[in-house]
C-alpha cells in the first residue's frame, strides 16, 4: 500500500487553534485544506492489519468531522454584504467605519461565515501590503474576540488586548487599557474586528447597556470595521440599543451604522428551497469517505435529513459526522435510512423532530 494513513493522520490531525489569540488566528489563516483522502474498497479494507484499519478509520473520522465550508446561497449573500461593509475600511481614519451583524439562531453558520470571511480578508491584505507595516510591526488586519457570559466593558478591552499580546496589564484602569488597545490596533494596522457571541450583551439591562455603549465608543475610537455575531440580537433590541419601537430604530446610532445579515435555516416548502437543500447535500456527498455510498446517497434521503435537522446546517454536519462514524465502525460503508435514524442528535434537533 503506497498511501500511508498513519502519515496522513500525523500531518492532518485536528487543529487546536484558539482564534481569539494572535498565534491561533495566524495558524488558522495559514492553514490550507487537508490533503484528500483516498477511500478503500471493502476488499482492500479487509486486508488491512488491525493498526492500519484503526489509522484508516481515524483518518476518515477526522475528514468527516471537518467537512468543507459550502458556499451556500446564504453564505454567498453574507459575503456580498460583508464586502460592501468592508469597503468602509478604505475610509480615512477620521471617519467612522461600518458594522455588519450576523444574527440568527444557533448552528446556522454565523461564526463560520464571520471567521472564513475574516480569514480571506487577512490573507488578501497581507498579500497586498506585506506581513509587516512600514514601521516594522507585525500586520494584523483582523482581530477576533469572543464575549463571555459576564464580559464587562473593561473585560472587552482585556479580551481585545489579549488577542495581540499575552502580557496584558489587567490592573491598569479602563481608560489606560483603552489607550493600550488603541495603540495595538494602530500599530498592527488592524482594519477589522470580529466579535462573536454578542448575545451575551442584553442592551435591555443596565450592564448590557453599558457594554453596548462601550462598543459604540470603541467603534468610534478604533477606526475599524466590525463584524458582530450573535443569537437573537434583533429580538434583544440590540440595534435599537434596548429601546422598543420604530422611533428607537430611527434614532439609535447602532441601527444607523450597522447592517444586519439575518441567518435562517434551510426550508423545503418552496421549490427554490428544495433545490438549495439538495445542492448542499450534493456538495457534501463526496466527503463521506464511504466505500459503497452510491451517487445520490444524501439527496435520496433529503426529506429524512431535513426532518432530522430542520434545515440547520450545524445539525446536518453533526448528523453526517455521527452517521459516518457508525457506518465506518459497523462496516456498513454507506448511509442507510436505518443508520441516519440511529444517530442521536443535539437536543434542539431531537425536540423539534419529536414535536414535528
Ligand atoms: N457553509 C457551511 N458549510 C458547511 N458546514 C457549515 C457551514 N456553516 C456552518 N457549518 C457547520 O455548522 C457548524 C455550526 O456553525 P457555526 O458557524 O458555529 O454556527 P453559529 O455560529 O450560527 O452557531 C459548523 O461547525 C460547521 O460544521
Ligand atoms: Mg457561533
């Protein structure tokens, strides 16, 4: 056997980068796609020694746990809007840049869109302008942070500073820390800041309002475009800064400055929706790494896959990962209705399926 699965596993193992740290972010931006993995026939698998079979299955499991990002229509639309928002990074530093907000339920690909867009932006900026600025600092076109459950305004500054450096002086006061962040953003020529898990801010509460005001202040101060991501933000009156009603919509600065990108599940009630769902399944099909999966193995089960996942792309990729795991281990080598039904899914998908 010329192809070594053990070697593949060693070279393509799961990447454990933390995107909220410069080192992890750069590793993510530099990583290329995995080398394709050849599939063995059932007869070839039967000849493998036990260790080789284990390596083969580990390689396949790693592959199917990292399905490629599919350019769905929604991803395409989100990227188009993000391109328009990003155009504001060309504004001179005295002008406020724009903000894009990816909003929708969990598991619909908001983080995936934001991170892959930012990665592309990072790479093209470095390609055009070089890895270092004219003053010799490392160029970091993007900084990424994730809010936590109780992130305070100062906590947000600490998180931002921690993206750039390990030694953040957390004991200094917020004003001083804001200066540190401003210096880091300026010296590394950061043009875009991605903030994930924004639903931890509830602008209807006092603390949430404080953090949301702080975010506005940052957007003014750090001439960067922002890509914000969160669950149910419109419902939490994020855009109207905690105020209900149309009037608030007209007056709130956040509403004026940010462009919402709503993310929704797939639907199969319209012919166009059905086509979109089948397109997605067709694009994922070559990645199942099963010896006896016939062409159309996923689209043949389009309705069952929809019923199990309610069109949530995150539930779908989990379902495929688990179903393939069963098919590898049990030597089934294809996805049958029985295998797809046997997989236990996330709580939300399971509850919705039973209710539906
Ligand atoms: N465009 C896509 N193509 C393939 N898989 C995707 C895509 N978008 C999301 N996924 C899958 O769904 C999972 C959940 O996506 P994520 O971006 O974390 O959702 P959200 O941030 O909306 O909760 C991802 O881990 C990935 O496996
Ligand atoms: Mg997310």
